[in-house]
C-alpha cells in the first residue's frame, strides 16, 4: 500500500535525524515503528518473533517505565503539564500498532504511522504547539470513530478465521512457539501454562472444557432461552489456555455455535489477554479520554454505534453471549495515583457515566440481555507460586463439586430466608459490619421465593443463594479489612447505606482521606456520587474458602470464587439487569420474584435512572463474619450463621471442611 510505504520511508529517516527538545521523544517513537516494520515484513521464525515481542514491551516493563514516554509522570516532567499529557497520549496510541502489526492490519498500522508524522510536524512549529497537539488528538479520535466502532462490533458478532482462531485451532501445542504469534506480552505465566495444559491428558482437557461449555448451555436452559436460535459465542481467555480452548471450541460447535475472539487496545485488558506488562501503565491511562471527551463526541459515538448495530441487526440476533475463562494468582497491585495522569472534570464524569448508560441501552436494543446468557470459570496461573499445580488441581475440584448436594443444602437456606422480612448481618473481630437487608414480600409463599438457588452454570463454581433486596429499609455499614476488586487492592474498605444507597465510603489505602475517597469513587462507584445495593448473597462454598486458606491465596482468589466464600453485597445493578421480566424458577419450582429494586423499577418510566452498568461484589470472609439472622414479620428469628459457622439444620455439612 502506497501510504504505508511513504510513511515507512519517512519514519526510517527520523530515527537518526531529529534533535532539539523533542528529539529523543521522536527517536524513541521512530524506533518503536522500525520494530513494527520488521513484524509487518513477517517471519515464521519463532525466535525472531520472540525477540520483536520482547523489544516492543521492554520499555514499559518494571523500572524501564519510569523513563518511558508512555509514563505520564515522565512525559510531564520533560515537557510540561499539557504538552506532556498530550505526547504521552500519542505515545500510548502509537503502541496500538503492535497488535495491529501481528494481525497484519496494514490500515491500522498506517494510521498510527501517519499520526506520528503529524505529531512530528506539529512539534516543529515555533508556537501554539500545545493547541495543535490537542487538535490532532481530537481529529484522530473523531475522524476514525466510525471505522473503529464498526471493527469492534464486527469482531464481536462475526465469526471468522482470524489470527486468534488460527492460533487456537491450528497450532502445534507440543511446544510454545505459537505464543509469539499474538503480539502480546508473553511471560512465564503464559509459557508454563501452555506447557502444563499441552502435556495434560486429553481426557482431563475434555472434562475441563465440558465443565465450562456445559455451564454455558445450562445457563440458557435455566433462563428459558432457546440456544438453538444462536450461532456465535464470544470466547474470552488468558493466553496459554489454548489446549483447553480448542476443546471448548469443538464442544461449542456441537451446540451449533461458532467462536468469536476479541481484544481491546494496549491500555485495556478485555477479551483475549496475557499478563500485563505493567498494570501501573494501564492505570495511568484509564482516563485518557479526559483529554478530548465532550458532549458532541459522545453523541457522535452513539449515533455511529446505532448505525453500525443496525447494519449488523441479524448477526446481533444470533449472538449467544460471552464464555469467559478468568485467571488468578498475579501479584497483588496497589496503584500509585499520579497527578500527571489525565483526570475527568466534573462535567466529563457525568458525560462518561451517561455515555456508558446510553451505549448499554443502545446495545440492549440489538442484543437484549434477556435473549442471551454467559458463563465464567476461573483457574490459577503459575505466578501464584510454587504450589501452582496443586492449586490448579484443587481449583478443578472446586469447579466440579456435587451440584445436587449443594442444591439441597442451599434450599434449606432459602426456605429459612423466605420466612423473613429482613436479614441482619454482623462482622466479627476487626470487622465491624452491621447491616440490615430488607426483603421483598412474598404474596404467595407456596409458589414464590426471594432467593435464587445458584448452582454451577453461569457462575462456576457452585455455591450461593442471592436476591435483589428492597432498598427502602436496607441500612447500615459494610466493612472488610482487606479485599481485591477488579485487580485492585483495598484495605479497610467501608460503605454506609441509607435506604439501600451509598451515603459514605472510605478505605485506608492512602494517608489522605480525599485520595482514598477518589480511589473508591473512580474504581467502584465509577465516578458516580452513589450506587444502590444490587445484590445480597450468602456464599456456601466452604471448600473454596479452605483452599484459599490452605495455600495462603485468599487475597488472590477472583471474585467469581471469593463471592462463594461468605456473604457478599454488590454495589450497582441487580443480577437481573435488563431481564427483570423473564420468568425464572428455582429447582423446587418456585418462581423467583425479587428481580428488581426501586432503581431498576424506573425502567418503565425513566430508564436513564434505572441502571448503572456496573456490579461489584464485596465479600465478608467466614473468619470476619459474625452472625446472619433472619427476622420474620412476627418478630421471630432464625439464625443461619453464628460466629462464622452454619447452624441452620440441614446446612451443618458445610462446616466439615472448616473444622
């Protein structure tokens, strides 16, 4: 392509010829692109691909990041606040060309190259550099918005023989050379996992894949959704799991489903991912859109998204939903908050919230949440420690516990909970949780229930009963001494609630209270002033809890498992968001009626106030848990848990692994 060759030749010259204040910045970016050119030229030599991959990620790994132009603190130090932030944004944008090059996406690589040359041109100006840099960012975002949105939606809905599909289905798993075809950062996690699964007996791989795919199928069955009308399943996984994913693809194909694989930009990790080269890098760039976000751009994105979804209306109707393989065991991460990183202004916070809401509502028009399902399963990665293989085996056991036994035990809990109008949960020791949860009224107790008996379908492993509480009358304090949410660590995390809404919050991660509150607001409240309690649940998977204690990995357990190891409360939407009107029954035949709260009930009058597009579970572990007591209308009480142990008749079996 002529544009590519012209840009390439100019950049090759830049690697040596530029001096001045911005000379080193330009040389470093040019050097990045020179390696990209080698990738674009192509090779089947795995050693060469490994060398290129290592070179491309080296500058943001470990201490190297401190003097990288991808680091906003370094860029601002070198060039001043605004110019530094703009140039840092560009540098991260240039890095989007890495994955594009490995995917042989010449158009996207060329755009990044041409953007770089525009920046070089602006930096040669003697005045108004800052203004022109800002305009260049805006036009890059604006001019290619339709192309990027179209690509994202196409990749989500249209199964094709992409690079990732071919890696999964056609690679030789007897060695790990194939890992370097992705263009992602590859560590011992990915290599050892690929080796471990590559040597695993096929019978065991088939069983693991079956747990995953059958959980997906059961989700449709329980929700009463016809899976035979669907054609595509989005598979999300951590690189290194290809041997299992291949078997899952074959099993999904027997269900009539073809896989789609997606991945985001280099600063986000959703879809097919590897170990992050630097989580601080991703955290530093989480609000990069603050440099350009405005009302006009938001409206344009929504308009384009609607147009693109309309063009893919049929494909959207065939989308079955995501099947997710999560991992756990990475080093715990406590981010450093940098004043140099872009941050939202008040009006941008509101714009960001409204955009996520409106996009979610738009997507729901074409892919209604009551028309698809999902499943999530989790496994450890080698970084978890020297006991990796033992922990992996224990996790497989946890993921395949006897559902029939749990179904019966959890039914005892539900029967007791359905007697109550409210539930009192208290902490123990250093945990000072003291909260009352208001339950919905059952008008026909013989036919209705408030709690779902959750087995191993959409959320693997088995082990919880949950409800959507009434907000009015739900009051008190939720506290955990330490917790890890969405890969971020919180110490002494505390929320106060009045009528089910957050009224105050704090943590002890930072000395300054305002920094702690900002950390929570950005990462749990997602820049909102408040959120409702969308879920109250009691986790029953004591086996998973004991696994965490046995290997000292409690803090590293993913929420998927951690939520089953004690009672938990979700901030945000209910578990039935945008599917409240679907009729659901428990295994005992009773209809689950507690699927909305006072917020989601507004969907029929003012949908903009009904949903929050987030759901974050906060779990109280058994050793921090005091009592869970059900209070009936007549003032009688039924104790479910006392001092962290199940005491309700029919549930004592859960204590055996604890004692």
